[in-house]
């Protein structure tokens, strides 16, 4: 008995009567499917906070402020080597407090390794805190300078600040030091920037980073020292009588020749 044609067609094309299945869209790659905000947020925990990594760049306004603040502190610019020796002898300047936590650049002359008593205290505390975290010392690359020296420096270093005027180098007062950045890790730089920026915000100092000399340029103000204790009569306990204080004051000078009793004793940068 012959087979029917209908049966042959059904066998020949068994899927002809089935409905078409719509194709599924291919999923996007995971990186394209995530919104940009999610990717940025996911990256943030692996980075140091931005506020600590940005360099502390200086400005004209900052240099003007450093001159105004040191003048308000009653500091005079040190004119020459003889003036420098006199101030060291009167203990208006003290040695940079060298220790296991703080060194001085070997090329810095011995008579340039001095600073103001409150600057020395700042250095001791900063270096001690840094060493406790990173177990190695900081290096001072520049400290006090004279007007005479700064004028010579201006002739050989285009980055040097003026020796006179409203934007003179605050190194001339002895309140300013430079701390070398060479050899510091990213974590150390971030820690330094965070700590110095907090002290600047509190009005204790001004800081800026120099890039020709690769250092932190820091001017420390008298306000860094804690307020002096007073006795019942409201007089400062300085360990000196009123007569001794008058004797320590040189005629014609705005500065008091009195050292801080609690101050530590202890390639140089040539920027501002």
C-alpha cells in the first residue's frame, strides 16, 4: 500500500509547525555593566586619601604671611655672620636637636645648624613621632641663614627668595627649617603632609613643598609653644628676675634675649 504524501512531508520537516523561539540578548561584559560610580567607589579603599597625597604647594600669599607672622613674633633678620654669632651666644638661637630620630645634612655648615627654640621643639616632636611609625630619621637640609648669605644665594639660585622686603626668606629669622624629602616613601610623605597641614590649620606654622630642592619648607611660630604657666601674682615663671630681663634686652632691638629653658640642644637645601 503506498504511503501518503502528507506523511512524507511531516517526516521530512518535523519542525515546520513549531513556533520560532526568540533569541536571548547576550549579557554585557561585567566591566561594561557596572556604572562608573561603582568602579570609582570600589577603587577608593585601595588609595591613600586625596587630601594627604596632594603636595603642599607654596604661594606668594604664603610667603607674605610668613614675613608678617615672624615680624609679629618680634623676630629680626640676621644680617651677617657676626650678628649670627652674637645671637647664638645670647641663646636666641639653639642647635638643631640632632638625635637618633633627626639628622642634619652633612654639607650644612656648623654655624648654620641653628634655629629658634620653638622651632627646635617642633623638630624634636615631629622627628620622634615620625621615627615611632617609620623607624628611621628625618633630615634637616637647611636652617638659619643671614641676609649676607641670602644675597649671594640669589645670584646662583633662581629659586631663592629675596633677602629684603615683604617676601624675604623667613630663614633669615631663624624660625624656618627645611626637611629633605629625598628617600621618603609615599606613606611617609602622606603622613608628613597630614601632620603639617593640621598644624598649619591650627596657626602653629606655615608649610610649603619645594621641588627644585625637594624639601618641606616650614616656618614655625612662637604660638607652637604651650602657654607659659603663671604664679599667683600673674607673672611668668621664666626663672629670671625683672632686672635680669631688662639686662637681657639689647637697646634698639625688638627681640628679648631669652632662651626657652625647655628647648632641646642639640646637599643642604638652598631654596626659599
